[in-house]
């Protein structure tokens, strides 16, 4: 955030950040996808998938996190899940998990760039807890103002 900006962290509402549309992908909340397709992507039965989708919706509405499934624009298949949990907008930190399925380096970079803009320039996170973050995403963050600390944190420099 630039000096003099008057954005209040309490004004940021996770439910407002959908859909995202990039050149090749459509990002939206789990509730906006076909249950069978989500179940197949997650590798879960229908009942646990339904519970998962319900829990993500509750988390988003409480402003505690955000979940997106990402699908290819022209093929419709789900190719990624981004989970941002334990969001604390006052302390500017969160935990991030990204799951990809059959994506090229260029496609991962496209997703990573949009994710970076969201975390850095839209919700202003300074510290991001990571666990086995894809190399492409981690490199994009470290090349754009974040440093790796303790192997499981990205800290904004």
C-alpha cells in the first residue's frame, strides 16, 4: 500500500474476489462448480466433497479465507485449487496452498502472476505460510518482493 492510501483492512471482503479471469483461466469459488467435477478433482466421494464446498463458503463469508477452483476457459476442466486460509488482514498474514493438475510452466506462471497481484497488491499480505509450494509460484514471489524465511514462510521485504 502506498503512503497516504486510505484503504481499511476491514473494508476488504473475500467474497468480493470472484470471478477472476485471466487469459486462459476462469477462477471462481467452489460453490460455482459442478459437484461431480469438484469431487473428481479432489479425489473424494460426493458427501465429503459437499461438506468441503460448504465449509469453504462459510470460511469466505466469515472473511477468514478464500478458495478458488481454476478451470480452463475453453475446455472447462478444473486444473487447480488455490486455498488461502487463516487470513488475518490486520496482521497481513495467511497460509497458502496451491494444487495443480497437468499444467505447463507457462500456465503455472499465468496463475502465479494473478495470485501475486491478489496477495501483494489487493489484500496486502506481508507474510504467507507455505507448505510445499510449487517452484514456479515460489520463484515468482521471490522475484517480486518476497523472501523465503524458515523454508515455510514468504515474507515481504
